[in-house]
C-alpha cells in the first residue's frame, strides 16, 4: 500500500515522485491521509488499475481538492460513477479555500485533468453547489443523463473553459431553476434546446454549438446573452426581453433579419450590441434610434453601405465599430465617442464634426481606406492607427478590443 508506506515516514517533502517505480494494483485510498504539506504526487509510468473504486475515487478527489497536484503523465484514472452526494460534498469541501481560481474569480476550483471517462453526477452537483470552477480535459465526459441524476442545481453554474463536451442540450433541459449559466470555451454539441426561462445571464461563446436558435425560448428576465463564435444559423435571437443589457451574437451564421429590423426588435435599455460577422442581408447603415442607452455598438463585416447618417439619438455611445463594411461616408453626430473603428471601408473623407471628438477619442481606426482629405485635429490619432495594421481591429472572446 503506497499510501500506508508514505504515512509511516517521519517527514514528507512537498513533492513525492513515484514515477516509473513498477507499482501496480489499485490506487490506495490511504493517499487521502497524506499531510497538506505534500503539494505534488507523481505516479506516471506505473501500472495502477485504471478504474478506481469508491474509496479510491473519493481519496483522489479529496487530494486534488485541497490543492495537491496529481501527475499521471499520459495515463488517467476513471472515477467510480456511483459516488454519493454527501461523500462528494465532503471530498470537495477543501477546494473553496485551498485552490484559488486561475481565472481570478471568487471561490476555488477543482482540477480533474487526471481523470477520464464519465464523471460521477454526484460530484458535478457537489462542484456546482459550492460554486467551484471545474478544470477538466476533454477525456472527462458529462453525459446528458448526469444532470437528471444529480438533482437540484444552484442558480449559478460557471463551467467556463473547463474542457467539457457534449451535453448542452441536456443541461438546458434539466436545470429550469438556473439564473446564470456560463459555458464559454467548451466543446459542446447542438442543437440548442430552449434555455431555462429564469435565465438572467447566458454565455455560450466559443462552444461549437450549431443549428437554429430555439423559437420557443421565453427569457423575460434575461439581461445578458453572449453566443458569439459558434455556428448558429437562420434567424437571430429576438424576443420581448425588457431587461436585456448585453446582446452578442457575433461570428455566427445568422442571415435574418436585416440589421435595421434587429435594432427595432431589441429593448430600448440595451447597453451593448455586437452583431458583427454574420451573413445578414446587405443594406445601408442606419442609426439605432430606438436604442437611446446604447454604449457599445459593433457592426463589423456586415456589408453595410452608405454611412451618411446621424447617430445623434445615441447620446450614451462610447464605442462604435463599423470595420470591414462598404461605407463611403462616415456617420455624423457621434457625441462623446471614445473608440471609432472605420477601417477597411471605402472612405475618402471624414465629416468635419468628427474633429470635435479629438479631445475624448482614444482609438480611431482608419486603415484600409483611401482618405485623401485633411484630417485636421484627428491627424495624430489617425497616424497612430494607420501604423498599427489590421490587428488593431481584432476582437477577443469576451467582446473586448485588442489595441
């Protein structure tokens, strides 16, 4: 028994390296008894049994929950599927205090990268109940049936960037009490079912979800919808969402409705709208007159034409991105704008009222145009933009800007 042998030593180092030691048989449950001073256990290159029994499963989960790294190289252990919820709660209790989250968020995290197969549903429920961030590789799977077996989930579930795959439909179908769900940067599968009706925040960005947005989605209390960088197609999400503040559907395959119709369908309290890089029908640029509280508007890569329109109704607007369109004129009456991206259009001149923005404007992207007219007070800012190249127009997954 490796754990028993280690427990008999008078003092243990921070790192215990038992790699390639010709060890075999079941992984001992007594590993749980290792003192907290042990920060890393290396077991790669041995011939332990791949399938862990209940006691060994709980022991290894408890070990990593308290922050001890378990290194198994290319091997992986399969946890017992029939773990009890109370035992899992006890095993992960230490994670909230011992393992600070790598993404800087509150609570702790549980590193399950040394495990594969199907995760125990009770363990997932325990992780969610404590608000832990789950770190897992794609080898650890969460089948749809897990959510039915796990029972009640908390109102908030954050499994962003956790290496999860394949269960988005089951999750949304079996967790009607969820109010905040963040599954961005996982490898999920569609099609998408109607999200839980009590959702306040839904983030499915960069998940690989495909298909149409569900027409039967009723999200009356929704405040934030982020589904960018997927393969959604058909008609963009639209509905009576009076509380909606953030709406990001960028980099999908939505081809309806027209952008002007999208403006009219969204609630007047919207603060951020990103519809960039979807194959919507090309049309002239119009100002979103009904969205008086809009602070961020991103409409890049939509084939928008014209541009000689007043944005006067958008007094709160701070960021306006119109890159990669077919504009031959720039919009007017841009108020207190801080960021303006007009790169890769067909502009030959800028309206004179843009010079009034110079004291407040932090970013002016104009490269990829044929502007020959003098820029006046904007010259220095535009010169810096022209020197940056097209990388300045890139967006990150969170909707931010890369300067």
